C-alpha cells in the first residue's frame, strides 16, 4: 500500500525516532509499504518518520543508478546490490574530507541544495531479521545513509545549509508546509495553525 509522505513542517520529521525490537507489530508489512511508497515517488531512500512513524527504520534502493537506460553498468555499478533495510542504525564513525552533493528529499519536493558531508561512515545496524551488522560505506552509498539516518534524529538536509541559504528558501518551504507544491506522489501536509 502506498502511504502518504509527510511534508516539511510536520512535527514527526523533527522528532528523535525510537529503537524497535524484534516482533515489532506490523513490521514486515510496513517495510513492504515503505518500498512501494518509495518506488512510487522515484526515491532512493525513505525513513519511517516520513510516513509518520517515529521509529529507527529506513530503507534504500540505489540499484537503478548501477545501470544506464540500456542496462549497461555505469560508474556506480557497485550500487547494484544497494537495496537494503536498516533497523536501529547508528553512525559510529565519519571520516574524510567533506564533499558537496545536491540533495533532495521526498518530504521537501522540488528543492535541491548542495550539502557538505564526510565521504566515509561506519554504521551499526540490524537487518530485517534483526541480525547485527557493522559496515563501512563510502561515496554515494554513505551519502544516502547519512541523509536517511539524519531523518531518524529529526534532522533534514535543509538544517545543514547556511543561515543565508535557508533564509532564501524560507518562502518555498512555507509553501510546502501549506500544501502549495506540485509533488508527483501522495503527500500529507500538517494541519494549518
Ligand atoms: Ni529525506
């Protein structure tokens, strides 16, 4: 089932998400719904708060970046298997010189901004069977994880911008919160104050 994606301004996006335990009710269906929702919105990652659940869970699928339209491997061919579920993830290390990349977010449609992040991370997490992992990710994979991991701590990519950049975006962000936006997927906007 496709779930509506919470828009910028929804309080759930600013909350610290909670760990979950094996046997979390409805988890399997929730993960399936999140993949369906992410694909319907052509996203690369989706965090549970974005569909209104304040739990430490996000999914990614960057495998489309591994092939071009003709099915030939691209320079990101290593992303072929980068379809994953991350439960209770915590970044335990970040390393390297910050690099800039234009990020977007399904909760903030039609805005893309350059965000600086370190290129290498070590992530502790559990998979959908709650098996423990500690894994190193680099480059684009690290970038996607950092963005989604931020969502679990109530941080959006706009929080990484300079105060000036943020001020320039203020009007557009207010429009999104008010529902004045053209997303090509189902969204849910916070009730007007
Ligand atoms: Ni996002």
